[in-house]
């Protein structure tokens, strides 16, 4: 499927109804392009990360597409979807039964956060602009709306008048509560700049608006991917015989415990490691306060007999933030030991 941008408009021959239609066509095209580029960027990044880890095997383009869709999932089911996709790919590619797909899913979820932000940004713009440009069913008191449909766009002054009335009519309709209007106003101001810049200016490239709005997400995403080294995590069993939630090749294992008001990581460090363990809590506390930015981090000193420590975080949290925290802890122990 491919959408083309709408035809450009000219002053003097365009009426309000045609402008409204053209702006909706531009919205649909812009959102489609942004989402397509986002998904393709994620697909290429996943290919780069997985094959760069040395565990690629043979992955079909269809499986990569489905994995990309899974990483773009918004909400609490994201990790489950990614892990399930990895299991199916791993079975076909011969990754072996020891791979800890859930831990790997957390890493992929963490590194694709900017792509999900872009997806959210597109969804918000689509929702707001469609609401502003939509026309409720006309009644006797809506004759003023009919006049604006026939309103002729003669120059920049009449164009500004029509655009101003479009938002004023939306505000008057009471479709959304007043406290949300600032969000709709922000999206409208940004969108009309991009859409009008394209529709009435022949020398502007088709995708300039898309680049100006969404490149900030893509640039950050590319930077994060360029420094990502996927840690191929295998399932590990702790000294108690319990299977750990996460583990890395040096033997450090991590269990995650999640509660409605807080969550914690229980870290088990191999007993053969020689280190000043008193340094670890301060270092981890500093890391987690910087990224993802938690304020209430409590870390116990490692117990001498078990080499086990608890990292307790009592901030409000999201699944994205848990994934980032887990990734930071894994990176610390991989570099430290």
C-alpha cells in the first residue's frame, strides 16, 4: 500500500471545503509515511543488532517485520509480544534452548523506546487534527459552518482567517474538555504550518514537514542503535536452584519483583568475584538516578555469605523504565566484572 500526498492548492481557486479535504489528505499521507519510515527503521535496526550479536542465523524478512511490530507495541504486553516473537525466530534460526528470550526482549524494548515515542506522536497528531477538521451533523444553527465551507481562500490573509475559524469552531463545539485544549492547539499550530507550507508552496519537498517533525526521534534512535551491543543472555539457575529472571555470561543473575507501588531487583553476584562490594550500591544508585531518572532508590549492601543485594525503587514507574533500569544494571555488572 502506498499513499501519495494531495495535489497542491492555489489562491483564488480554493474554497474552505476543499482546503479542509486537502488538509485531511495531507494528514493521512504524513502519518502513513512517518509510520512506514519508523517501522522500516526499527526493522533495519533489529537486523543490525541481532546479526551483530553473532546469533542471527537465518531470519526471514517476514519474521523481522513481525518482530519490529512487536517492539512498537505500546503498553504492558510489549515484553510478552517481543519475547514470543524471539522464541519463534529462535526456533527457526537454531538459537538453542538456553537463550533467555525475555531478558533479550527487555533489551530490544529498551533500545526502541524512541520509535514508540514517534508512534505515539503520530497517533496524537492524527487524533487531534481529525477532531478539529471533522464536521458534526448540520442543524439550523450550523449555517455559519456552511458559509466557511464556501469561503474563498484568496490570499494569506483569508487563509489565516479560515484557519483561525476552524479551531474556534472546534473549541466552541465542546468535543473535548477545556483542560485538553492546549494539546489540540499545539498540534493544530504545528500541523497547519507543515500542511499549509506544502499545499500552497510548490518549491517545498513532499516530506519536509515529516522530516522537521519526526527526525528528532529518528536521530536519537539511530544514535542509540549505533552504540547498542546486544547482550546474548542465557537462562541461569541461582545457587538456590531457582531460575533467574536475567543473567549474563559472567554469572551475575537478577530477579525482578514488581508490586503496584514499587519494584525491586535482587542481584546475586558469584562468590568467586573479588571486589570491594561497598562500592557497588553507590555506583548503581548514581546510575539509576541518572537513567531512567528515579528519585527514590534504596540499595542494600551485598550479604557476605550469599553475595546477594536488593535494589528497591519506590518511584512511580512504567514498563519502559523497568526495562531501562534492568539494562543499566546488566551493563554495569558486565563492565565491572
